[in-house]
C-alpha cells in the first residue's frame, strides 16, 4: 500500500508496525473468532439477534482481538469533534456483556490498547487494499478506509485503559 499513501500515512503504518511487533510476542488466549463482527454483519428481529453473517475473516486468533474489532465498530463516536473515539458507556456495556460469558483475563485487559490498535490497523489496511487494488468479480462493497485511519490515529494518540464496569 505504501506507493498509494502520503508520507504521513506511511509514517503512521511504520510506527504502528513497530508497536505491533512488540505486542505480537504477548501470549493471550486463542480460539475461533468471527474476525469481522461489525454492526452490518449482525441481523436483528424485534431487537434480538436473529443471525450473524460474513464469516470471511473467521479464523483461530486471539479471543480478545475479536471483541476489540467489535468495539472499534459498535462503540465508535461517528460524528462531531470526537469522531473516531469510543463512547465510554457503550464500550463498558459491550465489554461487560462479553465478560458475563467469558471473563477477559488480566493480560488481555493489560493489552487492550494494543488490541484496539491492531484491529484498527487491520481494517484500515484491508480497506486501502480494496480501494487501490480491487479484485475483479468480488461481491463485496468497498468501504472508505479513512474511517479506520482516524480510528487508528485516535487509538495510538489516546491509549485507552480497559473499561471497568
């Protein structure tokens, strides 16, 4: 992606890859994850989940990474001067609901800022790829990569502690 990006964007990627290389050495619980549990991949009927779609990113990966991906979409402030930041109330609610099913461990909580950054980086890069190098015949919708660039910049500049209930 580097040839398609500005010097500032390339600096952001370089700094983030350096940060993530240290994070990659951390051992956290792994298992099956959806990997793309965004709002538009969850179907509702009468206010209740009726289905989950788009398992294209499903994999065995860090369990806490899956919730970080979800938080970066479900709990985002979409408008105003804080766009890209997280709504603390929604974040606490989502994490508390997750904790009722599977309690996140101490190390997962300690790595929360890096997990949020990793999720933002992944979706920024994948959307940049889809924008600049679209694959012919794909039945996918290309999303605007700038939203996740803003999210990554926010997470890198404002490391968030794990939201306690």
